[in-house]
């Protein structure tokens, strides 16, 4: 084994060591002396170091290679000024390493390190020793002096804790910006990063990404957003904007990126909500179940083809008493499969049951007959005339549960979208409301991108019918 092999522990006399050191002082290089006398370079360097420290020949000790170990020698912690470093490096380029070491009495490793820093352009006045750096963060007037080992300050502990708490309240980007603004001072970046409690690698990564000037916006995306908003579509949210841009320009943007651009451009989505008022239900004339919901499994029915499920409802576009004008209601019929509006009519009187039956008869004769017709329990839908009409045409009628508008969620959502995007038809006369509602329903069927379909209802199913109005 290697452990059993004895090392060459050849002893050296004092006269022999002095003779070798004398030859080095006569301008012979260390490597040449080692080759000439067959001595290890580490041994010779140890003798030179011990000779400088005055501990080359301690009393009552024979000198062997194993005894002259550099581990027991204390490191030279001498501090050098920037001027001495610069002069030593310049002299090194002119006279060489041996002449420089003799003139300035420097360790060879120290000189070689300075030369390497000069080649990399890092030999500057910025030092990484135990210096005092002044920390001044915005938001407070306290001054804290720190060094790399800890706190050396005349402030008491309470004030120091307060300053550190103020630093922790700053965001990481704010700390990076403070360091970036003071990086040309006499303090190094590493010292500033330690004082501001951030990592040096994180700061340089932030500088690489050019973040000090703030988030960079995509000019093309900003133009698309301004174009859509100039068309009066201020009600479109982030997801609707993404679908609109994707279909018009064939470019896909992320939701977070669109939201970031909206905030930077100060273009918030306009939303206008008005609390809904629910009325009580009158006595039922006959029993009818909810065919869209299985009470036991709580599973909902969704159609798989056209004309399998129609839903209908009525809603006020103008309530009575507003600006001394008559009320206005709209009745609509929707196919749930593609969310297409099959028919609708406006009504200004109390009840529209008779006109609803007239609309259904016209749709049954001109378009087709559905399998299931679902609605709420309003008097226009929940009466004996509707029951006879459905029995005659083999249509299964379905009604929502009492006081449960979510059973007819498709129509409730449709009315909510129509009113919000038209700002509840405020400050309009009845004829203006009818005109705008007709135009919006046409856009809804053929152009508007539905969030659940990712396209318009007409493109989803390929319908070529025109909604019936009476």
C-alpha cells in the first residue's frame, strides 16, 4: 500500500540551505536552482518564505522536507494600495517577474493575481476588503454603515432594526434600481448587493434583461388593442381580446401579456352592473318537470346536435316609469347547441303569452320543431295554451325549478351580455332600443366570438337561416 512506502526525508544542513538561498539572490531563477540541486520547488519556496519571516532556523530542530511545511506559516495579510498595484504591474511588463518581486518584496502568487486582473480589466480602485458603505434607501433618512462581516455603527440596535425593516419593505426591483444608480461610486456591486439583501447574480440578470427602463411593450399588440378599442368595444375583456386578435390577425398572445399591456396603456375594461330584481311566482296550472337536471346525480343535459334543446326567456330592456316612457320587453328563443338566436319579438304590454305562441307556430312551420323546449315559470310559458301547442307538435316541455334562475343559465347569460355591451340601453327611446337590439343580435349570431365556442354561432354550426321576428 502507499501508506507503507517511506517518503524521501533527506536532511539539509544550514550551510547547504544558505548556499542555495545565496544563489537565488544572484539573479538565478527558482526553477533553474531546483533543477541544478535536485530540490523540489515547494521546498525551496518554503525556505524563501521562512527566511523572510525570520524563522528559517529554529533551535534544536533538524530540517527535513516534511518539517518545512507551509501550513504552519501564517498568511501575509499585508494591504496594498491601488498605486502600488499599478506600479508593480507596469514594472512587471518591463523587467519581468523576478525583478518585480525583488523590488517590491511581493509574493509571487499575489503579483500573478494582479497581472491576471489587469488582463481582464478588473484591476480598479474598487476593493472588496472590510470597507464601510453608506446605505441610503428612499423612504427613510437613517444612515447605516456596514462591512462584509457585520455592522460597525454607532447607531443603537433599535435604529438598526428599523433600517433593515425598511429595506425589507422595498421590492426587489426597487433595490436593483438603487444599486444600478449608485454602481459607479467607490463601492463595488457585490458590497451594495450584500447591503441591500439581494443576490449579485440576480442583479446582473436584471441588468441583462434591460429591466431598469420598465417592462418593454409590444408595439404590434398595443396597436391591435387600440384598434379594437377605437371600434367602441370597450366591454371586451382579456379572453375576448385574445380571441378577437387571434381570429383577425392570426397571432396568438398570452392572457398575462394582454393584461400587462392593458395596464400599461391605461385601457381598463368597462363593466356596468345593475342589481337584478326577482319576482315571486304565481300558482301553477299544471305540473311540469325540469328535464335538464337529474336531481339524484345532479348531472345536466347538454345537446349533441342542432334543434335538440331550445331555451327561452323574457327580459326588460326598459322598465316602466323611466323618463315617462312605456316599458319594453324582449322575448328570445335560443338553440343551446350553437347558442344561435332562432327568433325574438319585442313587447310593450303587460303579458306576451299570445304573441309567444304566434312566434312558436311560425318557427315550427318555417324552420323546424325542437325535441325539448325549456323556460322559466313565467306566465308567458307556463299556461295551458303552451301545453296544448307542445302536445300537438310532440315537443317535451321543461321548466326551471322555483326561484332557481341558474336552471335557465343560457338565456340569463345572454341577456346579461346584451345589456352590458349596450350599457343597458340607457338614455334611448324605444325605437332606438329596438334598432340597436336587432343589430346586436345579428352581430351575435354571425360575427361575435362566443367564449364557449371560440367562434361565432353561425360558423360553429353552419346555419343559413335568418332569425324570425314578429
